C-alpha cells in the first residue's frame, strides 16, 4: 500500500527557493565535487566557484563546507577517493547589498556571529585587535545621547590598524589556537554583488603569506576568476588549479533530481518517462528550472489526485507558472522584453530557440524562425532588445552574432508559452 505523503513533503520534494544542503538530495556534479575536495586538501590554495545564475553554485558551496568539516557522505556516494578526514573550522557568508567594498566584506566577516565574531571574544589576542578597531565598526550606528556620532568623531585614531591588518591579526590569533587541524575555511557567496572588490586579491595574497592556514572559497556569478574579482591582473596563482566553473547539468544529472524528489515522497506520485524528458529538456541544464516546474507539477498532481505526471501535465504547469508569475523575477523580465509587441515576442523567442552550444545566436538562423511568424523586420526588434528599455537581455558579440546574457532567462523564454498567440 502506498503511504500518502504530507503536504509538507510534497511542497519540499523540489526546492527552487533554496540551495541543496543535504548530500542525498545533491545530484551529479562528480567532477566539481572532486575538484573542490582536492582544493581543500591542497595547502595554500584558495577556492573559487563560478558560473551562471541558478546553475548550482551555492549548493556546491554547501557541500564544500560539509566536506571541509569531515562529512564524507557525498564523497562516498560519488565514489571519490579520499585520504584523511578533513577538519576545518568552516563558515559561510553571503554578501548582500550592504557589502560594497572589500573593506565592508572583511568587517562583516569579523562582526557577524555566523562567521568570526563569536570566536574572537574567547581569544584575548583577537579581542584586543577588534577592540582597537571598534570605533570604526560603530560608524553611524551607535547613538550618543540619542544623536548619531559623526564619522569624524568615531574615526580610528592614528596608529590603529586598517581593516585588512586587523583581519590578518585576528586570523593569525585564531589559527594559533589550532581549533581545527586543517585551518579555517571562509566561504563567501554572492561575491559578484560586491560593487568594488578592488584590493581583495592583494589582501588574499598577503594573507596567504602571513596566515597560510586560512582558505577562502569565493562563489559568484561570473565566467572566470578575473571577472568575479573584477581584477585585471592575473589572480590565477591565488587560486592555482582550484577554480570550478560549473557547467550546465547533463540530462542524467537533471533526471537524478526528479528521481530524488520522487523518492522523498516514496514514489507516491511519479513523472512518467515522457514527463521526465520534457522537464529535463526545458531546463536546458539549469537545475533551478527542474525544481521550479517540478514543484508546481507535483503540487498540481497532488491536489487533483493524479499519481502519474505526464508530458502534458508538464506543459500545463509551465503555462500556469507563467500566468501566475510563480517566478516573478523571470516573468517580469519576460514582460519587460516583450511589453506590448507580438513581433518583439516572436523575435525574442526566435533568438532563444537558436542558441548554439557556445551560447551564441546567429541572427540569420533566428530571423528565419521569426519569418515563420510573419515578422520580416527582425533586426529592428533586436535593436530594441539590446537596450535597457527592454531589459537588455541580449547583447551583440560581433556582426550578426548575439547572446543572451543570462542562460537561465533564455531557458525560461523557451519553456514559457507565448503571451500573444500567433
Ligand atoms: N547538485 C544539485 N542537485 C540538485 N539540485 C540542485 C543541485 N544544484 C543546484 N540545485 C538546485 O538548483 C537551484 C539553484 O541552485 P543554487 O545552488 O541556488 O544555484 P546558484 O547559487 O548557482 O544560483 C536550487 O533550487 C537548488 O536546489
Ligand atoms: Mg547562489
């Protein structure tokens, strides 16, 4: 007899809104996991994880933390050979809008409880460093007699250390305690959101010399480490051999996500082979799309007492996702690009349908598709789609070649039904 799952089990079988944390839900990615493991073992190497939006960077970063703290479930599952159990003191920090510079970042790392703060106060040497710097931390925050202190009043005294030196000294004091055998691992997610990270590369360089047991793992949307750090000079040595650029997931890996979701509800509801294929195809390598569409397909099936999901159910789900704006950001971008023009919609969709493996779109091909929709002045609409007014979702690479800046958006365009029927 089948056990009826709870609504909560159904709602959490897929998780589009959350990175994967537990190894049993983490699909595929053997190569990336192995690379990260080796980077954790290697002395001195920092780690970087880069790739597109929604491709799985944060999920991988979570696994890096698990491996660094000695959990080897995922390594075993993927059959990755290991030597000793890793023992890092590991912490995770995601940059928000408030982190605008590398100084901001170092301050945040020192002052948030999830990172260094709670350790610092147990270690006298580190505490002294921080207290010396303290006024600076309180800029604009501490109210004196109800009034905000001005920046001038609370500026640090001459002779006090700058934040990178404070950080280095604190890190050294912590490292000397040998709280963990292999050192300290600091994962900084959404590093790309730091508007001006200049100076961070040279900070890492000097940290590597002064306190070699501290390892950073930088995570963010970028093609490579130079783009992530917004540095022109080579940063390769800082990340020697330990940059993981997450590729699109393979169809097998995406299928694994569906099977894991089914398993979590004891196969009470399943995706038939065609539905599985449809879901995997429309995702175009993005695990996020599998989770998003999978979640609503499952919810719908549960509500309508369907136990086998078909390809047709998937199509209906995608339609309802668009209609109700289940992903308001992606849907909003679609609306912005299309606005009130059926022709521009045709051209946008034609471009998305002709993305080559390298991500490029050859307009000659795309225009043919648009012509089928009776749009014979496609170039005019392409001219609009590159502008900010229509979201600038595409950009010109060279004569007659364009690309979508965000492959996740392109996948959404391909999956979504037309707004204006032909
Ligand atoms: N290896 C994986 N196995 C299963 N689901 C994954 C995997 N990697 C990512 N996901 C899912 O894909 C979505 C995007 O993942 P996330 O790690 O947040 O990506 P990013 O940080 O690159 O934007 C989330 O719903 C997450 O649960
Ligand atoms: Mg992320």
